[in-house]
């Protein structure tokens, strides 16, 4: 039986998540919503967990998309993970927005 491929990624936790979302310029609430949605929660489940309305969750998500210049949850996940990877390999003191930088070409 063929099953669709599943993406598995581990989000940074604790202080690393906080540093990453600050670097990406997400508010604390946007970071909470983004994390919950990337952990495969539904909008309704996130709303219940945070004690807010589903429309409010959608607003936080929309603003996060705008801030990170993405259009879908898949792009959002890739943006978060690429920023996390870049943060790991970026030289000390590299504080460019979003943690993204152009990597040197390998010859």
C-alpha cells in the first residue's frame, strides 16, 4: 500500500525557539500560534488551547505569513527550519534579519 510521504522535522525548543522567533521578528503570540500549527494542530485546537477565537488564530497566522513572506504552512515550515539551520551554521555576530544569508559556493 502506497502512502504519501510525511515530512518530519523537529522544531527548536525552549530558549532556542525564543531566539529564533525573535530573530524572525515574530511576536510571542505569533510564535505560539506558528509552533502549534507546525506541530500539526488545527486552527480550532490552537484557539481552544490559547483561549482565543479561531478567527484570531487565523489573523496571527496571516500576519506571520506576511512577516516571513510565505504563503502556506509548508513554506512557513521551510522558512522556520531554514532559519534554524542558518542560525546553527551562521558565524557569531551574524544578526541579519531572518537568520538567512547567502552561503559561499562550493567548488
